[in-house]
């Protein structure tokens, strides 16, 4: 799959096939895509906690407000970033997207959540005070075969998104 196909077909996957584990080689490649992600001023303000133990995945699910589905993932990665660095939230978003795209390239589905009980997740996963849990990504092989090609993505049309030279200007009919 080339990079463009990977981006345009990727969907959030929240239902995973419990019978097919993700190999440690594939998981390592997903982590390598995180490690090699660019960050603001190359500060690399992130650390990653891999959660694969079933009891801990259940805890992660209990600690979430918008990611209960993570209990069914094969493994999850908690992305923690240091808020001392001004762009840490942008960096967290970039690293999550790279991991999700790397996974999709290998046929592994994923979804992320951001809603969590911060105190609980800190306590359960020993997250130090100088890091903030920002995003959790759950990974696993999709239960149903589905891609952005078979399920049309629910997105705004180009002509509501893009203008040229100044906001709201769609002067050239040949443009999107
Ligand atoms: C910043 C951000 C926060 C999100 N938070 C959650 C979340 O808390 N729980 C969840 O299940 N999905 C979450 N998502 C995933 C979105 O629901 C998903 O990207 C969107 O619905 C498009 O999904 P699709 O690509 O499958 O069409 C989040 C996505 C982003 C970019």
C-alpha cells in the first residue's frame, strides 16, 4: 500500500478480532514509526506505555470516558507528553496518526481515545507528574473487513473546506 492509499482508506476500527494476535515484529514497527516521528524543535516530548495484559486493558477501558472499546484491543499504547513543551499536543496528534497509519499499512486496525479519568490512569499506569496522558491508541486486526473504500467516509465536501488566496474565495470553477 502506498502512503496516499493508506491515508485515504484508513478508518477508525473499534471492534477487533480476538483470535488473531498482532505479532511482536509488527508491533515493533508501529513503535518504530512513533520513535521516528518529527516533533516541534525535535523535542520528542513523548513517552509510550504499551499495554497488552488483558487485566490492564480492562483497567484502561475503565479509566476511559470515551474508549470503552479498548478492552477488546490486542494491545494499546498510552501516549504521554510533557506539557512543558508548548506544542506537545500537536506532537501527540502526529505520533498517534503515524502509528495508526503504520498499523493500517500492515492490515492492523486501530482507534484512539482522548476522554479519560486522568487521576485514575496516572495511578494505574504509574504516569509521573511531569507527563500528561493525552491519547490512547488501541490496536488489533479488524473484526470486519472494512476500509475507507468500502465505507464512504463521512467528511465535508472539498468546496466547503478549501478556498484560494483568501478565506471563502472559490473563484476558479475548475478548482475543487
Ligand atoms: C483529537 C481526536 C480525538 C478523538 N477522540 C476520540 C475518543 O475519545 N473516542 C473515540 O472512540 N474516538 C475518538 N476519535 C476518533 C474520531 O471519532 C474519528 O477520527 C472520526 O470519527 C473519523 O472516523 P473515521 O476515520 O473512521 O471516519 C478522536 C479523533 C481525534 C482526531
